[in-house]
């Protein structure tokens, strides 16, 4: 083992969130380390060769690798130390500092860091987690894996596939595989509405005549060594398959886009409290978790639909981690009822003088003419109207709040209500 | 009235004359036609009588469906044509592999054939990995004898073969006051039977396993129970056999035999005809088919499927060892020991299995209702069990005979065959002991034609692949400095390095599939199930074996992952 190294800020993960966090911490003058387990920087963006990245941030439509490059090219000019093919194995806490054991090709390294930023991204839900039964054959893969094979290796994992789940990666892959000459027999979604962005449904499915079947799911797969067919069935309101509606569809692959899970096993190992709704850490508006000096950002915090917000989230964490921003007057909890899927951050500082706080939220269902209210006890602090809200489309909401409004111990409550036409 | 007459009367009443029994040379044969498989099995169960007969052969023709034929390898060549091994072992499950290794202790030429693309592909890889203390077995059973002997051998064999084995102990829990008292007296009975057992009060049990159901009132503790990786052990046996001169031929199926008089003279395979002096039947669910080819069929296999579920490490911290509840395993009725909740050697909780009769010997499909059924039952032990904590589930097929016992013996009619057949639970536990005896029987058969001596060069020691994340930091650091590939993590969930994956591809038993690598070093055995590491492992296999990536399969030929380069593939 080499001698322990010290950093002010250490970022785990060099996808869009981690890159932005490391650069932001560096700009604030912190001695910063960026740790990436893969050989190349950029995270999942490396394999996202479609465009649409950076519209919010740069006003341009970039591909994933182009977007990542905008950050990666700044690294040589910065003082950020970058370790690739480096894997954080164990984290220990000591006096609000974190001690990391990192596995690298040069050996095991030990790092002490004042601030630690988790930018660990997310993983895909697997066929087993959604209960796909039948034979366990080759040809059942997640959309991200299919994307790796197609875009990084340049090899097709299917000639005729079915896509289960209408998440964005599934929609993107439906188009991508079609463009490469594979047949996509359809995208099947158990929910009554698609899970991906409206623009992806239109640009990836409608433009290529790929059928979308809602309220249908996979009940069984067939095949011996390789998948040969998939059984689908309609589902009822509880998402349970309806007997008698089964249909068997021949295909050689089942590609799953059935949700992303923030990867927080490392954060959990040091006791970072997670939000059951987001599956990410509970954070304040600086993306600091409830553990002092430990931050989370990007998709590890909550699954975003636009990379632009992921970068912003990284920057917030990086800047705060470098400056040791702390909430001297304590935190106010932020809660939401069942009309929302979640709100991030889950805490805000009482003390800060910046009046504008930024919240990210998703509605629990499709809503038209909805009003969002933020209340504290009986008092309504804020309200705003939305023409349309859909769960797949995350909302970014800047809210002006005064110090006085944040006094006391009552939580802020988010609530959504559809306007009835009068 | 003779037994056959009586049983014929019963069968006739139950199945309206469609089924009859006859006996010949201490074997009971059932004949007739039935259209429900459960009835076929029920007839066998009604008729079986191990005191009067050496075995029951159930020849009732099942008309309800087509019984699928045995899956055969795709390869056809003559690589084994004309081979004349002393011993031909048919089947590369744990029993066959252990036998090959024990045979290597004699100066015998050994050939093991396995029809799958890797060893330990079927029942051996598809069970709960328990080393049983021998709880539910009845004195007089062959499987009880081998269970007790095999269990005692585990420490030594796993140390010789460098296979992780944990004697973690097993709790059988009881609920209600009456049952707690019954448990107290039960331990006295078990003590008479053999396995070491200890009565635990509720208090003592919860001190050891605090997260189990509060309804538990007492437990029996069996300190001799343990866990092992069953395919890890089978692999180690096979590799040690090869290191000691045995030959293993994968993708090799036995298709027929030529019998002259009371001896097998040749065995036909898809890779040529073999002329062995002794044949060992370790063919698992197909052991009755092998016995038929050898004209030595005096037992029948009725396959019984079981499904197990593996939980995420995060949910697995709730328990430390093996815990089951009395009454959840249905041992008498369903003939399964039903491990209950098993903390595997890899520290995942395994939930299962159930027991479902099937006529499909290789039906490894899973059913949602099987998983749900098992979880429902095991909630008696741990009410917090939840299906959403699963990372995977799998099915295996038990090779059950109607006697519900192992067949470990020389041929009944054919002189140069030895059966290690009808092996179901506790087959993993029993395998080390079975192998010693079967190797001895094979040596006895061979010594009828020539002198058989011990193999002076036999080396019992096998070294497994080093699992780098089990080393302490200093040792791990030193290893990485020697070979940086051990410092490059390929599988993030289970922390498997590139070096370990490469090691898995260069062992005595060849490996060139994703599943093969997984069973050797566990990449994709974790919560992402290979979504991240699958493509990396695939590329490493291609690179190390010199194959194009398109030829790398999940579990073997036919299971390739990729179809070719983009732009070139035609849908």
C-alpha cells in the first residue's frame, strides 16, 4: 500500500455529474481528485451517440460523446487529478473526513479527503427484478447493454427484437437498431402511458413506424440456448397479466428499458441516508447529504431525463464541497404528498441569504392545468400553474423563499392539484 | 396373496385397469397408458416396494404430451473414436467429477464425457449448495449412509481442493408452545439417529438470529450443516482429475451401447465410438436412460423440479446461516428437504426450493408462481422476505427414483457398469463418499481382467483461482504489483478483476462462455446481472480464446450473443 494521499474534494465517477463536480471544485481552488472505474471518461455518454444533449446548457444539439468532451477537454487545463481504471473499494469515516481504499492497476491506494462527492450514476433494472420467467437464454438484455454492443463494439445483438418498457434508452435503442437493419417488432409498456420523453416517443417510434403497445407486458420467454419467442399479455389496472390475453411473438432478443436505479451501495456503506422515493441520498440544496462533507449528484441522486440538469447538479455539489458551505441555522425538511413522485432537494438551509432555491420534481401522473403549492403548516408560501405535467418529464422549479418563511420547525410540503374547469 | 397381485388390484381400482404390474428377477415393472403425468408418478409411488424389489421400473406410457428428447450437442466429429479408456464416466455433474478424481487414485485410464459445453451444468449448478447434517433421513437408506459419511469428509476434501466451505450450522425452527416441547424431545430422537443436535430456547435462538419471525418459540441447531459452492466443488474435482491424468470430453453425449453377453463392449457418442473396460453411470436425470442402453435398467427416474431465488447482499444481512421452519419443507409428502433460507457460501440468502413433478428432464424454466409459493412458505421463518429483493432465480431438476434413494452399486445384470444414479438431495453432501466407493467398485471390476494398483503420482492438492477481493489489502496490493490485471475491476457488483476472468479462461477444464466465467469467478453474479460487465467479459473471452466476439456464447454453442457487425447484418 502506498502512503495516504490527501485531497480537499474527491469525486467518485466521471460521467457528466462527476466531470462537472470535479471541474467546479477545481474552479473554487480545491485540490480535487476524480476517480473513474472505466478506462475512459464520460460515463454512459460514451455510448449515447444520438443527439439532443446540451439543448438547455449550450443551446445546441450535441451527441453524448460531444457533450462529454466539452468537460473532458477542460481537465488538462485544470488541476484536477484524474484516475481511470480505479475502483473505490472501501470507505471509512474519521472526524468528518472520508478515507478511501482505491484499487488501481498500480496497486491499492489510500486517500483521505475532506469532502466526498458521489457521482456514481445508476444501473438498469434487470429482467429478474421485474419477474421475467421461462427459460434463461441468451438474448435477454438491458437497453444499455444493447447500446454498448451496438455503439461501442459496432456489433448487433439482435436481428428481430421486442423492447419491453418505454423508458428513454428503450426508445432510443428502438430507433438505433432499426437504423442498423434490425427489426423491432414493437415497444411494450405495462403502464397505460409511455415512460419516456414525449419527444423521444415521437422521434424514435412514430418517425420509424415502430408500434407502441401500452398496458401490455412480457409474461414468459422461450428458447433453448438463444431466445426464440416472447409471450406477452395485457395487464389490468394493477399491472397484473390478464389470463387469456397471451400472445406469443417470435423474436431473438428481449431488450429491457424498465427503469434505472441510482447506484448508492457505496454511499450506503458509510450510512448515507437515502430517500425511499428517489432511491438516492437525502440532500440539501448544496447536494450535501445528511453526512457532513459527503455530497451526491447526478443520477445517483435521482434519475434525470436531461444531462444538462445532471451537469448542473454536479456543479452545485462541486462548488459547495470546495467551499465547505454549511447550514449554520439548520435544515428545513421538504416533503411531498402522493400527487408527486418526489422532490429534490429533500432539505433546505434555513440560514442562507440567497433567496432563490431550485427544486426538481416529477408529478405522480399526467396532469393538465395543475397547480403546485408549497405550504408550511397552514401558510401557502408559493404556488404556480403548469399547463401539462407528465411523470417522465422532470420539472426544474426556481422558488424565491425568504429567511422568515423558513423559520420554525415545520416542513415545506409540495402538493399538486388539477384545476377543475368552472 | 402375492405383492404383485395386491398391487395390481390397487392399481386397477385407481386407474380403471389402464395400468398393471409384473415382476421379473426382483424388479417390479409397471405397464399401461396414462394421460396425466401426476398419475404416472402416483402409480409408481403406489407400487414401489424396496424391501421386495431391487427397483421399480415405471414403463407406463404417458400419452398427455410428447416427452422432449435429450438435448444433444451440435458438434459431430471423431475425436474420441477408438478410445479405449479403462473407465468411462458418463456425466460431468458433481458425482461424475468426484468419481473421476477418486478413480485417478488408481492406475486407471479415465475418460469423463459430458454432453453439455461445461461441467456441472445441470442439477449440480441448480440447487441450494447445502452440506446437509442428515436430518430427515431414515436409517437403512443408502442416501443417509452417504450423507453422514460425505458430511464428515467435507473439511478435508475442500481443503485438498481449495474450495471455500463453511460449516455454518443449521437451525430448524418451531412455532407455538406445543411444538417447542416437541422440539425438545425431537432432539433426543435425532441424537439417536446420528447428527449432532442442540436444543435452543427462543431466547438463545434470537440471540443468534435476531431477525427471524417472532412467532418462533424454539429451534434445533445442527452444527454439522454447511454451505459450499456446488459447481465450484465439481469444477475443482474435475480439474484435479485432469491434473492427475484423467481426460474430460465436453459436448459429448452417449447415444448408444453395444452389449455382448453381460458386458458393454462399446459406447457410441457424437464424437466417435469408445471401447471402455468399465462404464460408470453418473448421468443424473438421464441415469435410467443410460441404464437402459446398458441393458441394466432396474430403476426409473421421475424428474422433480425445484426453484430457488437468490437475494441481493443488502437483503441477505438479515440472517447468518441456514434457517428453516418445521413444517415448511413437507419432507414426507413432497420428498424435498427444502433448505428453507440458506446463506450461501457467497453470502447471499437463497430462498427455496419447491418440488414439482415433471416429465421434462431438462426444463430449467422458472415460473412466477413457484417463486411466490416458496416466498409465502418461507415467510413463516422470516416475515420480511420480499420478492423485490431478488437478484435472480433458477430451476433445477432432481433425479428422483421411486425408491427416493440413491442407486450406488455394480450392475444388476451387466457386469462392467457401476451405477451412481438417482442422485438428488443430499447429493452434494454425499458426492465425496459416493465417489470413493464407486471408484473402488470400478477398480474391482477392472481387477477381474488385470491387476489394479494405486496411482503413485496422484496429487490430491488443487489450487483454485485466487479471489482477489477476499485477500487482505497488503496481499492484494502485492498481487496487483505482480500482475496489474488483478487491479482492474471488471465486475463492479462482485468486485471481480480482469486478472481473475483471464485465469478462469486458462484452467484444466476449458471455459469459453459467459456462464462458464460466471460460475468460476462470479462476474454478473451480482445485482446488475451482467448489464455492465457482460460486454467486458465477452470481449475478454474473445481476446483470450482467439475467437471473434460473434462466436462467444452465453452458455455454449447456439447461445451466441452477437450477430455480426452493424451495417452488415441482414434482418
